[in-house]
C-alpha cells in the first residue's frame, strides 16, 4: 500500500490541537503560521513528544514548530532545538515528507531567497 503523506492543515487538526495545547482557537487560512511563537519551541516540542496526537495533529504541530524555529532564527534567538526537531522529522518521515519539502525550497538555488530555516531543513 502506498504511503499517503499529509499535505494540508485541516480544521479537525486545528480543533484537536486547540483542545490539547494552549493555542488560539481562531481558525484562519494561515493559522499554523500565525500561532507560531519562537518563545514556545520547547513547549511545542514537549507537546509533540508527550501528548497523544493523531497523524494530522502531528503534521500541523510540526509546521508550528518549524515556523517558530524559523522565527527564532530571524530574531537571532536560535536555541539548540534543531537536533530535536530533526529527530522528529526523520522519526515521523511518513507524516512530514511534504513539510520537509516545503521548507527546503529545493527549487531555489540562492539561500538568500529562502526561509531562514531552509539550510537546516536541507541538511536532512
């Protein structure tokens, strides 16, 4: 059977995360980027590791984590969390393949035109 990798954040995943971790519950098209918070990376990683999440919730929470890490890089507050993020991306590659592809921006050769986190993601 072929693996089906999540591609989009669903409203049900957002609703599930809102019930399980303290994040705003105002659904919007870019919710997963709007709730990202560079000061909450450790908290989000804890939730990823310790709270029971379904596949869609894991997919969505990892996008929040990466977006938060990207914000931390931009803000000059990079912590040593990428090794933990990397571990989870690879451990759950069947969930995060599309996320890795999105953030790696493989079609762009100039890293200046990429996300701050792109070089980290490309290292996977």
